[in-house]
């Protein structure tokens, strides 16, 4: 039997699938029938609760730690996160300021340009939020990192260091300028390198010049553009150093007008205190400057620890020798920079158009000249600046004439614009340099200022500087006289140049020529306030230099300017109070020196200036009003018309009572009746005019105003009555108070005239002639006349009957007015009631027969029933006043008659309270009079 053949199983057999059957599972199928549990690490998932975070959940500690990462992208993200975090949470800036500044400063020298750019942006944000006093403790660290970046071998880091420097110059100029020595050396190293001696001949050629310009071909910009970039920052840095120096001359209005002064007034005395002695001292330190009279914008007070002599200010620019040493290095480099720039612009075979410069060359020359000008201002004191100017003249006058003055004045070279597509590299190069367009006018003005500073003071007949000063003088004259539009800074520089030329040349022709050009510019209309103030300050300070300078004292243009000042002041008025104040200061300075042209012009326009309605004396602020009043002392003559206007100024209330008193006192001193004179000064007014001025001021109202009051309606004035014979016009409280103060000053002047009886006679005649015929009288005038008569009365002169009758009417009407004021508004009119009461009591107790005439005019039968209580209150008030008791007892018969009539005419069934009070006061007065009967005999004889 044949054996069966065993069937072999092949690999990768195909599985036969049958319809309706489940697909068999594969051999490598994964069993998913299991359960899993999550593992939670609570510490890792916990949010940072120590402070706020960014949108990436990173706190400030995490971000600061990422700044030490090796990746530039991580550091850039950390800097952006810090800026985001600090902008939302400013409080973190105060808490972590030290770490922030130290970490940000550390990446100034990072190899990644994007990181450095982000660091500069973050530094700008921090500087905008942190004041200088808070950043001062950490600034040495910032300065050290900045120096490292400026001297780094990588050109990109040097370029970004300029941007960091821009931020610090913008926000912390004072801190940056405090220790300038290191940064100045860094600036030099950016554009030059130290020379190495290469032989005797070369050493002799470069004697005194240990630095030479350097060129780095690896930079993204040209060498000329890079030098311009560095010079721009150097100029800003030197400007910061100059601005942080204490100012020796006080500024009046314009912050930089002190350059016109040369007297050295307003000097300062630095005060240095020992920090170690005061650190643990419980006592405070108080410093008073200018005797506490005014605040000092740039205080010279410094409280700092002691430093070594070789550090701090001493190692920088704190002495004239240090400035001179730095200039010895810098000035030759600046000349080389300009020579290189001018050589590139001018072809060697062309001599035409050498004065035309391209914009790049003009920018370089402007920066060179600006730095030269700032070097002069680095001198610590005025005498040091003169020494520095002399040194500059001796060392570099020839070089400056050769390189700067040869083609003066300069203009712009018109270059055709090429319409072609620039490559990206050139676009990048032009974007790196912070371009600023320099106009030829600004360049030429700066050159004038630099060159004129080198001119020396000329003696008589000496003209050593005439050859190179002539083109400068011509340019300055033409620029000012031709109406060229100038900015405030440019005009200031031109005036500084004119100032220097006038004081150094000592020539009348030069002075007249330059001042005529300045006056042409001064006469332009619609000049800004600062510009006009600057011109006024220039002329005023130049006029103050006339002593010792005959060419200034005899200047016709200066006299013409002075004579035009009163006209300009009268036309300007109150439209510009600040400019009017400057004009008044100039007028006052010339008037105090007795300038004839100004005083003549002031005399001519005085009536317009002191007009009580539209004059500047009543329209300007109080300080200017006081200065205008003081000018009256210098007037040669005071006419009648001017006195009339001055009297109205005193009484109209447009100026204060104190200023009106000062005006009256000045007029008093200028009269011959005062008996006071200075030198050969003559009396400015006649005695008759002076007396008329005092009487008009005493009245307080003009004749037109009094005539208008007589025709006023009954509503505006109180109608006359048996208790008030006169129709009183109630003046406002402010006007009454003002007039009362003026009356006191007038009485004081009248009392000092000598013969008191003559003064009273004059006042009495004035009252008889102008006042007694009035039916409506202002209450202020009535009270003022009573006050004046009581103060000026001499017992040797008895008042006339018309004057006595008028004074009695005034007194009785004012007493009736007192009762009305007390009932209507007792608290608001307190001062007015006190003044009226004191005037009435003083007149009743001083003027003979006045009280008798007042009592005689009281007719009880003519009074209505409502007026009886008023009369009773009036008599009770008089009886209660002690100084009047003796006078009332001298008229006891009249008083008794009046009281009996009041008792008889009082029809009430029961005695009213006012009558009871009157009888009680009368009984007390009679009882007191019986004990002093002998003392009343003299008064009875007087009456």
C-alpha cells in the first residue's frame, strides 16, 4: 500500500475569507482591553504666583535668566517679553531696577544685532519711565558697558553703541556729562588711532599730534559718513556738558541771553559738604542761595562723597588746562576731517565754485564748527574762557583762515538727481547715518561766531584783524539788513557776533554799521515774542556798556532806538504784556542814566502812556504798573495835562491804592514844596499845579463825573431828608476803600508842606469854590473831606461859615447813612462804616462850632414818625463815644432841647426802647459832666 504524501504548509498563505464570517484577528493584534490612570505633577503644573507674567506665562525672573542663554533668539524673546511685562506692570520697574539695568547693559556687546536692537528699545522704554535721580546709582554700570560697546572690535557693536548713546543723551544728559573723561577718549578712538613714531622726520612733522584719522573698510558705511555720525554724537555730548555747567549770569527772560553780558554779575559760590560727616548726622542741611530772594534753576549745591583728585570732574573738563589738552588732540582731527571732505568735493583742476559744498560736506563742516564753538564754552569760568580764546587764536588762527575763510561765504552745490534704482546695500548705508539737512545760512553764521571769538581787543589805531574780519562783518550786516528769515537760534548767534565785534573793534564806524543793520531787523513787523525780547535785551545790555566805551556812548543808532521805545510802548499797550515789560525795563535803564533822547521822547508821549482810560499804566499787570510809576521820577517836566491824568489814575481805581500812594509820593518829591532834591535836579512842576493835583486827588471825582451825578436819577442817589441834608451817592465798597487810602496819603503830603494854616486855607477855598454848591455828593468824597479838614485844621484859623455849613451837612448825612448801612448789611460794610464813623467823630471833636451847627440843624418838629428812632439812635451813639462827651456837655442846652422834643413827639403809649436808651445815655453823660464841670469851661468859650 502506497504511503500518503504529507502536505507542506507554505509561507504567507492567503487567508480565504468567507461571506458572512468574521474576519480573523491578526497574530500581532494589540489587546486594548486595559485601563490607564494619569500621573499629575502638581509642582510642575502650578502657575508662578510670585508676580505677573507675560502671555507665555513667564515671570520677570524667568525672563532675566533667559538673557544668559546662548541662543540669540531666546535672548531677543526675553527682551521683548520684558518690555511687554513692564509696560503692563510698571511697579516691577521700581522693584527690579538694579537687575534690569545690569542685565540690559550686559547685552550691549552681544554678537547678535537683533539682540542689541531689542536691548536699545528696552533701554529707551526704561529711560522714559525712570527719572534721572532714580537711575543715578546704577549709571556708572551703564556708562562702563557703553564704553565697552564704543571700543569694541566689531563695527556693528560700535554702530549700535551710538544708538544707546542717543538714548542716554536724550533722557540722562546730566548723568552722562558728570564724568566725561572716558567717553571723550572713546569718541577719539572711534574715528582715529594713536600715532606710532616712525622716525625722527615723521616725529617732527607730527609734533603735538599724537592721533590720526583711521579708516575701517569693514564698515557698512563710508569713512566720511561714519565720522559724521560720531561727530554728531560728540557735539550732543559736549552740548550736554555745557548745559550742565552752573550759569554765572542770571537770566532775565531769555534762557541764553547771558552771553551779551560781560560784567560778571550774579556770580555763584560753590558749596561742598563732607558726606561722611553728614551721613549719620541727625541734623538737616539747609542751603539758601541769593539770600532766599529767588530760586536758582541750576543750583550749584552739591552733596557728594569725597573723591580722589584724579577722578570725577578733575579728570574730565573741570579746568582750563584739561579743556586745552583735549582741544590739542581734537582740533587737528577736526581739521583733517574737513580737509578730507572738502578734497573729495572739489576737483583739483577747478578754481570756480569752491565755495559751493555738497550736503555731506556741509554737514561735516557744520559739525566741526559746532564742536569748536562748544569747546570754547567748556571753560569753567569767564576768565578761563578768555584765556582759552587767546590760546585758540595763537594756535589755530592761521589754520582756520586757511581752511575756513578762504571760500567764505559758502553755498549749496546743486547736483542733478539721478533716477536710477539703488541697491539694497546703498539704501542701508544711507539709513545708518542720522542725516540732518544743514542750510548754508546756519553754516555761515556758525563760522562767523567761531572766527569772531578769535578776534582780540583792538587798541587805538590798531587794525590787525581787519583783513579777515571784513567779510564776516559784511555777511552779518547783509544778513540782518536784507530781511533774511532767521530762526531764534540763528538770530541769537548773529547778535552774539555783533556784540563781540562791537566790543573788540572799538570803532565808531563799525559800531554804527552793525547797529544800523540790527535796527533794520528790529523794525520788522510780526516778530515773535522771543525774537523781539532778544533784540531788546541785546540793545539794553549794549547800552549798559557805554561807560568806558565812547564808541557805544556816542552811537546815533543806539540813541535812535532809545527814542523810539516810548512810542513803541504806547502803540503796543496791553496786547503783549511780556514784551511791554521788556520795553519798560529798557526805558527804565536809560532813564536812570539820564539819556536825553529817551527822556525827551518819554516827555512827549507821557500823556498817552499815563492815560487813565487807555494808557498802559492802567492796562498792564501790577509789576509793570509799578515800573511805569517809578519812571515819573525821571521826567524833566510834569505838565498840567499830565498831572490831571495822574490824578484820575489815582482815583479811578485802575491801579492799586498802594501804587497810587507811591505815585502821589513821587509827584510830591518832584515839587519844590517837598524840600527834597538830589544833585542838580530841578522841580518838575509848579507849586500851583501841585496843590491843584492834591486837591483833585482828594476830591476823588472829576468835574465831569460830578456834573453827571447832579443830573442822576433819584434811584442812584439817596434823596435828601431832614436827617440827611445832602443827597449822598453811595460808592461801591471797593471804590470807597481805595479812595480812603488815597486820602490818607494826600493828607500826609499836605501836612509836610510846612505852614499848616496855609494848607488848610487852600483846602477851605477849594471847598468853597468847587464843592459847596453840589447837591449830590459821593459818600467817599464827603468822608474824605471831613478826614482832611480834621487833620489839617489849625486852631489859629477858623473855618468860614459856608465851609462849616457844608461840613455839618456832610457829617449829619454820613451819620444817617451809618444807620442805614448797619441795618442793611452790617458784616459786608464793616470797613466802610468804621471809616465814616472815624471821619465824623474826628471832625466833630476837632473842628470848632461844627458839633453846635449839627445840633442846631436838628429840628425834631420837621421829622416824620419813622425818623424819630433814627435820630434817637444817632444821639445815643454820639453820647456813648467818650471823646465827644465834653463837646456835647458844652452844648448841653441844645442837646436837652432836642431830647425834650423827642420825648414830646414820641406818641407811643409806652416808652420805646430807643428812647429809654437815649435817656439813659444822657443821664450818664450829665452825671459825668458834673464831675468835670471845670474842664468844660474852655470848650464853652470855644463854642
